[in-house]
C-alpha cells in the first residue's frame, strides 16, 4: 500500500465533504444564528452521531476491518464475502431494534440530556420532533460503516471517503429550499439528514457490488465468525461507549450554558474536526488493513514501519494546522460564520473555544495513528481502560471548571483528555516493544515543529496587520482567509523543506510516479 497515495485519496475526498460542511454551516449560521432552533437541530444531529460512532465507525470498524482483511489474506475473496454476509445478517436487525426503541422513548431520552430546553417555550418539543427525524440516520450510516469496511479492506478508499459529502449536499439543499422561519428550516434540515443517510447507503452498496462482493440480507445466525466479531468488538464498544457517554455529558453541560452555547461549541468543533478527519481519520483508515496484514504475516518490523511513516505524515500536516488555528481562530471563525443572525460576539466566543480546543489536535490525530496497532492485534481492552479513566476524570473536571471559566471548560477538558489518551497509548506500545520512535522520526518531527513555530509568528503579525478584513465584506474576508492560508503554507513548507522537515525521498518517488511516461 502506498501510504501517501491512500491518505491523499481519503483526505482529499474528506476535504470535499468538509468544505461542503462549511458551506452548510456558513449558510445555516446566517439564517439561524445562535438561536434556540439551531440549538435544537444541533442536539438532534448530535444524538444519532453519538450512536453512529458507538455502533459503527469506532467499535464495529475496528473489529470488522482486521477480520475481513485476514480472511481476504488467508481465505481469498469468497471467504471474505461469506464473512461479510454473516455479519450483515445479524447487524441489520440489531440496528432496526435500537432505532425503534429510541423512536418510542425519544422524549425521555432527551429529557435526560436537555431537560433545561423545557425552560424555553417550544424548544424541547422541537428538539424531540427533529430527533425523531434524524435518528433513523443511524440505521443507514451504520450499514455504510460495514460497506466502507469492505471497500477499505480492498484498498478502494474513494467511495467511502466521498460518501459523507452526500449528507452535506442534502443539508445545503434543505437550507436553500426550506420555507421561511427558523422552525420550518430546521425541520427541513432534519429530514435532509435522513435523506443523506439513505443516499450514502445506496452509493456504497453499489460500489461494493462493483468491487465484486455480493452482499444480501439473510437470516441472522450466530455463526463462529459472528461470535468472533462480537467477542472482539464488545470491549471496543465499551470503549466507544465510554467516549459517547462523555459526549452525552458534553451535550448535557452545553445545554445548560445558555441559548446558543451548543451551536457555538458545534461550530468550533467543526473546524477542529477538519484536520482531524482529513489527517487523523484518513491515516487510521489507511494503515489498519496494512498493519493487520503485516501482523498476519508475522512481520512486526513492517507493521512498525507503517506506523512510523504514518506518525511522520500526521505531524507534518497537523502541527501547522494546530498553530494556525490557535493564532488565527478568531479571524477564521469571523470570516466564515459571522453575519446575518450570527453576531460578532458569538463569533468571538466560538473563536476562543476553537483556540483552546485545537491545542489537543496533535494528540487527537496521534491517537488515530496509534490505536490501529491495538486493533490489529485484537487488543481492544487497553483503549477501553484508558477511555474509562479519562471519562472518570473529565466529568468531575467539568463540574469544577464550569463555574470558573464557563463554556471554555468543555474545550479545556477535551483537549487535556486527548493528551492523556495519546500519552498512555504510546507508553503501552513502547513498553510492549510494538512501537518505538526511530531517531529519524524524532529529528524530523523536531524540524517540523520549528517550521510550524516560524509559521505561527508570521501569522501573528499578519493577523494584526489585516485586522478588520475578517469581519468585512465578502471580498475582504476572502482576501483575509487567502492571506492566512497562502502565507502560512508558504512559510511552513518553505522552512520545513529547507531544514529537513519533509521526506524528500518520498516526494521524489511520488513525482516520478506521476510523471508522464
């Protein structure tokens, strides 16, 4: 597997989805502002995504991809296809059951998370109605996770990486064609979430069939393959469950911080998630099949080399993103979201949240790079224990910090938790001899940090010089953002290339492969 090419494919197509997501948020912020209707929609969107990560992208993928990859390596295409059908036969009815239960119990579920919304007339009832529309999204997007696992194991990354863009396209259409009024707009958006999930499922289903894997919905049976996957993913589900419980607490705390708090936190997290998805998630998806297959061949050195190269690429791209967002968080948020119903004060609050949140970005990304080493070895218990410990620390930490620093507490605790998570994962892998930082990697990351600091200094002076452009007209904002991206990129990559922060050999190889023959 060409790591740079695979990560580029996943990251590039994820970037398409994220850009569409920003377009969606830019339109939505101007139409809805930090209103109670926008808060209600963000809560309705949060809940199915929490369970999506619980049942699908985290625990399920971490177990399914290694098992599918090993069957593909040892038993061939037919064995891997049979395994997928056995899992699908059990997965589908389980998802239907969960969806039906939550649809019935939705008022009670939301009361546990956001009972404070009842203090605003109509807000709680609106949140319940919206969540009943968005929650079935869980069913389709979980099936997308299975289909994406098949495609990724076959190193066909493009379709699975592009699929989330369909959700953002559906939401943009809903915003543009919805009738006037905040309540009508968010109802159209909730229906669009479900439509986007169906579109993603259909795209991935046909892509899997084109890849030669014939899936069907059969009678559920507890086969040895199903039992093996369940045994493997139960600890991972517990780990994901710990994280999702923390996200429920995140929602619980934010709904009690006043109108607009959940909206402001969501916009800040969206920008934080941009580099995390493009870099961290892309790398994690790209390296898991490779590490799994290397371990199946008893090639520990090969697995460690894949992880070291992923670490290098992660830091090359994450360090500049982190420092750029810390220095220019306020101007970037202002240029993207401020306007219409979204005030300058809201934009500044969101910028401050973002500046705190991204201090944990390198740790978030490196966790994505390190966890495949555990999953590929069928060790998902260790991440469970770490996640549990962080949750036990984060909940009381928020109770203590919210009276002192208010809305900024959630970002502070989240960032600190990410660094603790990364540190513990690294120490355990190091102690077991599964991953060490080779001298070349330490040297290169140090050079990347020097280049990132030089970029941060340049952006600081640029931010001060351009000041009002970021809250001006459309052309002024485009100029301001273009200056940040252009100057930041030129300074960082110029210095990194000059002092050896970039793998010149990999770049030369990539250029040779792209050169016309």
